[in-house]
């Protein structure tokens, strides 16, 4: 299936341009919403991600319709690639995985995603070492597997450095938000505080 996504901010009223382009391209279904690009709550976008399957093609008017930050955008496109989902931006001809050039761009996104993951981990390790030097490093959160206990200080540091829950899950390969909340809670950050900040 060709599935389209349209987003305009609450202040803008130009969704018809995007809708016309996606319909002309032949999208079977289009998800649309009015929400600011900086908002962390995009219900239609979440529904869209749930229905995408291997072999489907996600279509947008412009790639900036998808992500709030460059890091989030890079990681989302990399996620599509791993799931075998095609991607096309109608206003950016190079971003089209139905072509050989587009496949190269996808590979570039994958390299960038891996670079960002490593950079985030390096940054959080540096913060962890600085905290340890100041005597501020607490114990490991209980009730977690040894692996999650090992990375817990880096996850907590990443969150304190304004990384989103999604970015943290991607960077540290954590499969569920519940695990992230448990790690953060063990670091003295209540789940209700995290959830309110994510809205």
C-alpha cells in the first residue's frame, strides 16, 4: 500500500497542497493532523506507524513533515529501512527508495543513525564519568536485568541532557517505554514527570 502522511501546524492552513500531491501520486490511505512540529504528541502519526508493513510505501510532501529533530528524523528513516518499508518525499527527488539513488540515501541515513547513537552514548558516558568524579553517581536501579542495570546511568544522563524517550530507546536498543520509565524511576525521576514532559 501507498500510505501518505500530512501534517500542518495549528497556525498553518495549507494542508490542501499536501493532500492534492499525495492523492495525485496515488496514495491508498492518508493520515493527516494539525499539530506543531515541536509537539511530542502526534496521534495520527502513531496510528500510521502501527499500520505500516513490509513492502508498504510511506509518502510525504516534504521530509520535515515527519520529525521534530534531525536525530529523530534520521532514526525514523533508518527504522523504516530495517522494516523493509519504502519511503518517498514528493518535493525531494533524492529521497525515494523506489530508485537506486534513493536506496543510497537510505544507506546514508543508516550510517548517520549509527553515528548519532554512538555520539549519544559517548556523551552520556562522559556525563557519567563527570558525575562520578563529583561523587554524584547513585546506585544501579533494582529490578532490572544486568544489562539494563549496566546502561542505566547512561540512560538517565541522556534523559537529563534533553534526549526524548524515543531517542533513548533507539540509541540504547530498549524495546519498551516501560523499561525506560523503570530505569529513570530508579534514578529518582518519577514516571508522571517524564510523561508530562513528553507531551
